[in-house]
């Protein structure tokens, strides 16, 4: 019995993060690995109240099949929030509800990518996007991130020479680096993309979790009809409901609906209505402030601990929001070697490797600060610092 | 601004059913088109009780990210039910939770299909499978259904000449035809597939909804490790929760997990736990009996009305379970022409066209009996009968 898989399966590596998360399930392990929100901030009782209201008032409809594009009142809410909070001009017809941003990436890969097409993304780049697009066998070209966003000169050069199908970016508190684009680079990026046939996918799940600095406009606000903007309720409400959305022009949305229908007919109807009910009955901005304040404090604790326990040669980003920061070790030091040592001390993070495509930097790693409380952050950083010092002596 | 889509999008037609369902949203329209369960049978209060229990006792966990393979107690329940009800020998490691069977088909297409690979399926065949597999640009070969299942001689011939990657079948109360495989044909099918490298996908969402006849074993029970078996909670609990599963050997499950992770990380965590809680606290068999009894009655009403109001030249299947029956008009009559006339009389069904791939029969259509009550079934059939008679006169 010889089972023959599709050729695309040869390119797919098992997710290293999935393997790390198995280790991290042990309570003894201090994990800076996952991209998990802090569960103690989940509005459990309010979600329960919303669920009861939906099931009491609209139970039969909420449990029946529904439309592929998604629950209209929820699409209206999302469009309206863009229009009031982001100064965009969005209609509910431009919104498709999906199972978290991850599904958005899968559907967009299907709609746009032929084998061998170029995808340009940031270096380091978001692992989930690399995984999703890999299924469609593109060629990745990564462009280095600087402290204020992508290297604009290289972006211009790559756009002209490779004619990519997709440019993928996370402009706010990027996963994995924590870096945000300056206003200038947002506008420059849009202007470069507008002169090409490339579609820009602006993945924006962390936008609302800003700690410091000035709120920046979406790149979409400078774009034309080739802009695809992704959002998610995972970071501001709860990820277990798998609920996100795509905003794009109606022509692209129409293609995405066809593909979404073939992928799973529609997103969970009950959960769409629960989220809409929760948003209707509660002040989401108050909740977002609480999350941002908590994560901001945890970020400060982590950076203070890094300053105290990591050798001064170690570089780190200082994110203005989000859930991650990015560590760069001295050149000769390998983050995978470090990882294998810290696992023995029950501390894990994500080595840089899975965030690279065409160019790899082995001396980097990602740290999540949203899912650990103060004491564990300090203890975990201390243990990692000890191992780094030991490795420095060994080199 | 020239937006360039992937080549696969050229093959994809907009779902005709989706267009019909828009018409059917009008309450005046009697719809035999959708494949919707009867919403008045949804266990709304029990789902609400389950939801409250989950959120009260495990709220934070239920709202957090979870594992890609799915909630272990739910996988254990599914494995155990196969072992007690279907006399299979299934372990929870062989189960992957997905967003309804539709997502199973998408993931299986990704794991197995290269462009140009052969997919063999029944004629008429399930539209959702045709849509999902089409994304991966295979070549479809359809084999006619007889009253007791697929044409075995043709199946043997196709298997040998085309070396298909996938054989896709719905052996119980098939969608769209309502036809079920005899015991003999189940065993013969398995024996033919076992001698090839073809993977069999046995899609089995209606199994539990049997009205009459003897319960039949799964084809999987005669198969080796190349068997993939699909199941769903959509027809026995509620489809709005988008919850189904794949049962396959651990090697295939491992590939599917990798692909599922790239597609949407994992299925809705809260809904998985709600379904598990509901199954734990209630007797699903009592509920299934109620659904089957209701649909069986509706099927009888539909067939009685067909006998009374359709010309005797019109043929129909008499399903032993499920949600659909299949109508064959006299040869020269086109079901799309019929459809365009009955729409004017506020009655809709699904013309046969979308259920065909390589060979098309224009004189057929699908009728759903699960989602209409007695009076509307009789009135709808009467109106369709009148139009058929008028068309007969015109020919």
C-alpha cells in the first residue's frame, strides 16, 4: 500500500512552534514561545451573557447553515469601526468573515498564487503567512526590517525586478519582531505598490494593542483597490472562537467568497453572533485599554529583566504595542543551540529559523510577553541570560 | 490596476446553489433546494445548557487557542462511537476535528491532489466535493449510480485505466441521489480499491438518519490503511457550529494536521467543547430517532405527492434515509427550463447540472425533503407537477 501525496506536501515542514507548544503544556515550563493572549483577561462572563442572549432570542437561526460572506450585522460593525476609528471608508460588502486571520491567508493564497509566483515579505516574516502561502508553492523574497519598517529602497528594487503577486506586511507591532512602520514608510510603501500589479496584504491583528507612540494610519488608507486588509478578534476578545475578517474591494471579496465556500461553506454562525452580541452590549474600547495596559506592563518587565540579566551585546526591539519582541544575539551565537540549553532549564522561546525564507539569520529569536505574569517573566529571562553568558564563554 | 488571480480561479464557477438560496430566503418561496436540516428539531435549550456549563467550568480554556487536531475528549467520543455503533476499531489519534465535512474535502484535496490527477466519483456526484477538489485542478471521471450503488464493472475498469488519486463516495443516502450501496457493493468496492494505490474518501454525514432497511457497515470496515472516513455533527446536532471530523490512519492524519494548521490553526474551541458537553449530558440516539422519524414522514409525504401530482413518466428514487431524493424527467425535458418556470411559481429545487462533471444529464434534479413541512411539500410538488405537465404538452 503506497500512499501518494501531492507534490506540495514535500515543501511543508512540520511547524516547529507546534512542537515547542507541546513542551510548553507542562506547567513547570516558562513559555515565551506561543503567541497566546493572556487568558485571565478573556471576558468569559460577558461572552456567556452574549451566548445566552443569542441562543434565547435567535437559537434556531444561530444553529442553522448561514451565508458564506458572514453575519451581516457583524460585517456592519466591522465596517463602521474602520470608518470611525481608522478613518477609512468601508462598506459591509467589502468584508468577509473568516476563521481567524490564518484562514484569510489560506484563502488569499488560493485566489492569487500560482506555483512559482513571487511573494515579497518582511525579514523576519510572520511564520503563519509563510506556512499558508507555502501550500501554493510560491518563491519567497524577504526584505529586511529596519527599526521604522521595511527597507524602502530594497522594496522598490524587488517590486520592479520580481513583479511579485503579493506583498505581505504586518505594519503594526509586527510578528515576530515587534517593529512598527513609521508614517513616512507607510505612505512610501503604498506609493511603491500602487505603481505595480502587486496586491498588498496588510495583516493587522495587533493594531488596537498600542502602548506608546502615536496611532498610525493603515497602509490601506494610502492605497487603491489592490489593498487587502486583515483583522481579527483573537487578540481583542478571544482566539478560541477563531474569528477574523478580510477587507478588500468587492471584486476580490467575490473571488474569496467562492473559495471560502469550497473551503468550509461559512464561519461558525453561533460564534459570529456571540461576538456581535458581545460587541453590541459592551464597551470594547474599555476592554482593549485593559489588555494594552496589562501587556504594556509585561513588556516593561521583560525589557527591564533583559537589561538586567542579558549580556550587553544582546540586542532587543522595544515594541510600541502587540505581543512580541525580537532578540538578536552576537553574530556567532546560534539561537537553536541556546534553545536546546534553555529547554533543559524549563524555559522556551521561538528560535528565529521558522521566520526566515530565502535568507536566514541564526542568531535571533522571538519572545512573547503577553502570556506570562511578572514573576515568571523575570525568572525566565534570568535563566536564559545565564545560558547566554555560558555560551559566550564557550565561544 | 490589473488584478491577476491564480489560474485555478478560471475553473471555478460561482455556486448555482448559492444563487438559488438567495431566492429561497423569501418566505413566499417553497424551497426544496438547500440541504438544510429542519431547524425546529435543533436542541437549542440543551446546547445552551452545554454552553453555560463549558463557559462556567472551563471558560478561559474554551476561549484560548487550542491544538490543531482537536479537543481530545471529543475525539475520544467519536472514536468510541465508531467502535460501539459501527464495529470499527478507531483510536482518537485517527481523528482530526474539522469545520464540517466541507473543510475535510478541502484539506484532503490539498494533501493528495496535483493538477491533472484523476478523481473518480459517483454520477451524479456531491457538489461540495466537486467544488472543493476543483481548486486543485484534477480531472474528474464519474461512474453511474445504479439503484444499489455504483456500477461495479465500470469502477473496476476506471481504477485500472486511470490510476486515480482519489475515489470519492457517499455510500449512505447519497447527496444528491438518495441512493445507498448494498452490502455486496460495499465489499466489492473495498476489494477493488484495495488492489490499487487509490485513496478512498467515504463521506458519511447521513449514516445515522436511516428510516428503513438494514443498517450497513462502512466501506472502511472492509478497507486497509488507505481508507479516509468523514463524519459530521451538522445533520444530527446543528450545522451552524461547523463541526465534523476525518478518520484516517495516523500517517494521513499527520499530513492533514500540517495542512489544517496552515488553513486556520484549529477548529472553534468553544464549539468543540459545547458539542462534547451536549453529547455527554444527553442521549444522542433519542434525538437521532426524532430527526429520522420526522424526515421519514416528510419523505413519505413528498413521495405520495409525487405519485399524485407528477406525470407517471417521471422517475424518482426512494431513499432509505438522509435528506434528498432524485428526480429523472423524460429524456427530452430540461430541468433548468423547468426550474426557470417553477421559480415564477415560487418553488425551487436544484437542477442536476452542478452535480455532473465529465458527463451531464440535463433531465434530472435534486429535491430536499428535510427542511419543509407537510403542507408546503404537497403544495410545492403540486406546482412543479403542473409545470412538468405543461412542458410535456409543449414538447
